[in-house]
């Protein structure tokens, strides 16, 4: 089997083996393996690397390679050659997740390639359901850690379903691995615009001067999907939108928006500041939230949540959630942070919207709030909504924007998949964009009291039509609790590629 880029094995004294557990599952096929190929294509995998798939499915190696090939998109002829080279790095081992013999066989399989190298590294990617995290981790600890290089473990969410279960999972992993070996992956932390937050905040003096309660009225962090659960209702109903999106993806963004400047870019310094700000947020109550569940569309063409096979008839699991968070510190006291997420809505987007206070002593009249919007996806952009005089002889003022749209400004640059970015961070040993144990504890402390009330059926869950903006109560909540002032005179439009 040739090493990466066709370099002789003796050209480097180390070998890195990436073991993908759950290699026949959807996550591995759609994300993990294609993103490993993406890194390979860009020359960002280690010089000598191997990828070993492990799953219960009994597959021949050619079948595994064919499955992997079918999920990788090729846009240029030269990429086809790269894909052929990448597939030569793949091997496959079938085995159970809770038996010792298959893991001893896996270890022997990996060591066949490692024998020619002085240093051997192993990265274990657990693309697995939570029910087998710990059994697999125990077998890794027992049979796959006897090497002289680094040993790192990527764990996918969910990291528990409340404080107690998360703490139990963390304790179990902590008995098997050091914290420095664990990489809890939240793919939103790998998105380009989320990784850009540190630079935007701390490299631009203009933002540092206004990033506080004196200038900012409210902050909204929004995640919207225009489709429902689509056949995954049985799985989704176990978690709901709060656990699936808000408690992890959106809260991680909140922590980056609200945290204090770290003393350096050291990963632990960054994570320390995120933990500090999370500990300043009081636990949510039912009064802090609006919950909803989508029904059929107004024209009857789209199904409701209960129409999905696997959803219990009496389920009140939220598919929409809006919550107001308050940070009890000097910078943010009194500023509502609104986190919104939902399925079967009228749009697809994820964004951060920071609305500023109106200037005091108005002499212009009919002012609109300045807003800084960081568009996470799609159409990545940073734009600042401002007031300006309309060109010409009139004195009319209009709402417009200062616009940094990525596809216009950075033509020729490819925004990587979030998983590509995070796998590369793991290979480099950079924990900056991964969740630490105490960070998990602080996050679950905010949500657990609320989630227990929701699970007990104590929360009101409003039905909203498929394809709408969400529950009617949400708009009232945003205005009255969140203090957000919507101005329908303006709506940002993504500029076409190459426009001036």
C-alpha cells in the first residue's frame, strides 16, 4: 500500500492511522470519510497516513471502497486521480463493539503497517450512537493504545441528555483517557464564520469599543431549517430541538460572542473564558422560552410532525425553541441573548444578529437600529446595517449596509467543510474548537431544569404551520422580552458572485 502522495515510507519516521468506528453508518459515509478525502486532496493529512474503517457490517474491502467513492463528489478530472490514491489508503475490519477478540484483531491489522515506522500515532473517530460510546472506548483503552505516539479520540454529540447523564459519560471517558486526548466535536465550531468570531472581535478596535451593555440592545443567534424530520422522527423525538441544536451549537456560538478576551490563543485560555461566561448564565425556566411543534402546511402539501413514522401520537417534543439568556456580569448585565432554532420553517439560515441601541439626542429623525450580522450559512457574510443619506438633492435617509460577502470578496477561496476543519485541528492537537468537560457541565446546568419540566409535559408547545416563521408567540416574545425592533424597510440580499 503506497504512502500518501507516493512518498517512500522511509521519507518520514512516523505513521498516523485514523480509525473510523461506525464506518458503514451515515455519519462516516456522508461526513467523516469524504472530509478525510478533502484533507488528503489539499495535502493536509500527515505525510504517511492510513484510514481504517471498523463496523459490525460484514463488508469486503472493495465494497467499502465503493461505498466510500459513492459519497464523494468529484468536480474535476484531477480529483478523480486523487480519489483513487485516497481509496488505496483505506482498509476495513468488521467486528462487534463489545467483544475483545475483534479489537485484538484490529490492533494486529493496524500494526502491520506500523512496523516500518519509528513513531506511530492513532486517531480514533467514534462515528457511533451514544449507546456504544463507552463499550468502544473501553476496548480502545484495553487493546489499541499501546503505541509510542499520540492517541486521540473524537467523540460525537450528544454528550448526554441532562447534567447527570453528561457527568456520567464524562466520568466514564475520564477513567479511560486524559482530557487532552478527548476531542468532543461540535461541527458548528468548525464553521468558517464561527471560527472567524475571535478575529472579528479581538483584531478590530471598532468592535471592542462597542461590545458591551452600554451600546448593545440585544443579541439574536438563529438557526432555521426549511424541512422537517423527514423519516427521522423516531430518533429526533428522543432529543427534541433544544438538545439537538440549542444546547450545543447555539450555546457554543453565544459563548464566543460573549466571552472576555483570552490572555492568548492557547486552546485552554480560550476554553477558560468560554466556561467563565457560561457560568454567569442563570438556569432557564419555562418563562424564558417559547416552544413549538410544526403541523401540516397551510395548503396541506407538507406533513406535520406527527405524520412522520416513528413519532408517538401524543408527542409534545419541540421542533422549535426560542429562549432568552441573561449573563450576570459587568459587560452584559441586562442584555437579552435570544437563541432561536427550528425545523420546517420558512428559510434556511444560521446567523448572529447584534442590534445596537439608538443614538441619544436624535437630530436626524426616523432612525433605524444599527445591526451587525454575521451570516454563518448559507452565503457567508459579515454586514453592518447603517443609516445613510440617499444620493441626490433630497434629504431622504435610507437603511443600507457595509457588506463583506465572502463569495464576492474572496473569489477563488474555498470554504472548507466544518468537519474538515475540525479533523485537521485534531490531527494538529488543537483543542480550541472542542468542548471541555467543565464546559459541558456549565452548559447542562443552564438547560437541565428546563428540560426536565419539558420532558414531564409541563411546557406549553404551540403548533405552527410547516413553512411558517414559527409559533405566533415567538414574535411577541422577541419584541417584548428580547427588545428586538424589526424594521421591514430593509432586507439584506446576498450579492451575486463577481458583482461590484
